[in-house]
C-alpha cells in the first residue's frame, strides 16, 4: 500500500523512453499566442495582465542591472505554476516532485547570481560572509557559518518545492483512498471526508501557485544581493 502511494512520483516511461521530457515541454503548447490585433481576446488580456503584475512585483526591489533577468524569472515562474497546476489533474505526472529537476533549476540560477556578484562587486559579495562589527574571535566561525548557509541556498530552494508538492499529493491520495474505503461502510463520514478532500484540493491549487512564486522570489532576492 505504501509503495503504491509513492508510485505516483515515479517518472513514467513508455517503451523504455522517459516521458518527463514531454511533461516538461507540454505547458509551452498550452499558452495562447499573442496576436497582432489592437484588441486581444479575454484570455490573452488576462495572461498579459498576470505577466505584467508578476514582473512588476519581482523586479520592484531590484536595481536596473537586475532587470535584465525579468524575462528569465517571469518565464520560470509561469512555467513552474503551469507544471504544478497540471500535476493536480487526475492521471498526470508532476515533474516538480522530482528533486533532481528542481535542483537543476535552482543550482545554475543561484550560481549565476553568485558569479555576477563576484564579478561586479567582489568586495560587497565577500562582505556578506562577515557581518559588520563582529568580534575578532568569532570571525573564523562566522565566515564558516555564512559560507555553509550560502551553499545551502540552492538545496533549500529545491527541497522546499519538492517537499511541499510531494506532501500535498500524498495527502490528497490518502484522503481520496479513505473516501473510497468509507463509502460502503459509513456514507455520512465518507461525504464529510470528501468535503475535506475538496477543500484540500483548493488549498493545493494555492500551494502550487505560491510555491512557484516563492521559488522565483527567493532567486530575485539572491540576485538583489549581488547587483
């Protein structure tokens, strides 16, 4: 039973070919293409409004140097939101429940922010490792602690996204299994459990969007420190 619960997180394959590439590429097919008309339809208008609002929120604390990342960060957020939302549909696979994929997003982008900081302002970037006014005996210890915390950042990004989505999917499957088991024996309890399942699904929709936003927001904050 426990093995079957975790089977949903295994990467699907067909004839020995992993299908995770299709799951990653599919969201880009679903986005409506902007038209050249002066007045767009409601779907494209809503999409443009969402992109503009998200970009403004992400780029507001950044300097002009960091605004070069606007396209990358906004595209990543929309991509993660779409993958997370599609993963809530029945009989689908959520690629962002794989830690390897999330680390593949987190490590290169985090490393890029660190390299930018070391190249443009090395003194300020290295100054983050030692807070101002630190007593001399604590300097070696604090440098080691700050260095460790710096290298933990990409791991925290990947694990946070993976853990939240994995926990949500497991809860949904556990409660849905309880509904099917209780339905023939205690219909009233099963109906109440189904109501809880519906509320949990709404919560997971919010979590899918919030976690994608938090992932990109933390990357923008790391970029802010180094620009």
